[in-house]
C-alpha cells in the first residue's frame, strides 16, 4: 500500500486571505447572488438568466480561488506529477467507497430514498435540463475546483496541524452545511438542516482522498467524477 503523503502546506497569506474569502463564500455570497443578478440585469437593461449568471458567478469564484491559493495549487500539482499513479488510484478507490458507503447508508437509515425533498438536487436538475452544457461545466469543473480548494485545502489542511479529527469534522460538516443552509433559511425550515446527512459521506471520502494522496487533484478528480456520473444518471 502506498504510504500516506502529507497534505500540501498553506502560506500565511493563503490562510488569512483564504479564511476571509471562505467566510464570504460560505455565508454571504449565497444570499447576495440573486440581488446581484437582478441589479446586473437592471444596469445592462436586459434579463440575465440564472444559468448564465451561475456560470459567471462560478468563473469569478474559480479565478479568485486560483489566484489566492496559487502556492497551494502549485504544490498540489507538483505532487500529482511526482506520482500520478497514486492520485489516480486514490480517486478510483474513493469513487468505489463513495457509492458503496452511500448505498449502505441508504439501506440502513433510509435517509436518501425521497431525494425529491433535496432542494439543492432539484435546482441542479432544473438547470441541467434548461442549460445542460453550462451546468455540466459548473458541476464537473468549476464547482469541484473551488470546493476542494476551500474545504480540503484550506479547512482540512489548515486544521490538520492542530487536530486530525477536528480537521475531518470541520471539513465534512462545513461541506454539508454549504449545500443546505440557504434553503433552510429561505424556507424558514430548521428541519431542512437534516439534509446535511446526505453530504457527510461524500465530504468524508473527498477529505480522505486529499489526505491519502497529498494532492488536491485526487479529491478534485473524484468530486468531478461523482458529479459527472450523477448528471449522467439524471439524463438517462
């Protein structure tokens, strides 16, 4: 078995600037997205579709993430190039583990049977139907890049030095939270936070992939693969 490799380190600037960016990404940007879209439409004198705005939104997040975490991403890329086989094997094992654990959780807890109640999944399905190419670009490339850099590179990588258990817990919990909290707030339904359970297993497997391989490209590839297969399943 390949020896576990240490995760790429963060510079002080990445820790400080990344934390500020992460707070905006997690708590403020989801609430500001719709008002910003309407304001942009008024300034341009035309209606901006949600799909187009979503692509612009994620391109912006991608650019900020790439610039802000250039050292972390550079180190991750060098580690990937040093041993691409480990990265690919880690992503493959993670893919099998993801679907196996999710199926086990579904059978034991019957948590995921009625997926129609998940508003995040419903929103993605609607966008895939109305703008498939743009939505797939977001799901398979832009969103995994941003989320893996933040939740695995920043949160897990930044906390692992203090406590590995805390790093896993924070990375998985915040990853789950970002997918549900705005729907719970918008619907004024605290019970909707229970849908966080659906994202804990993916968060755990993605975090393991990053820690095991030592490069974000393993968790990025795994995240992109899961999203691509999910989108394909929606279209079949």
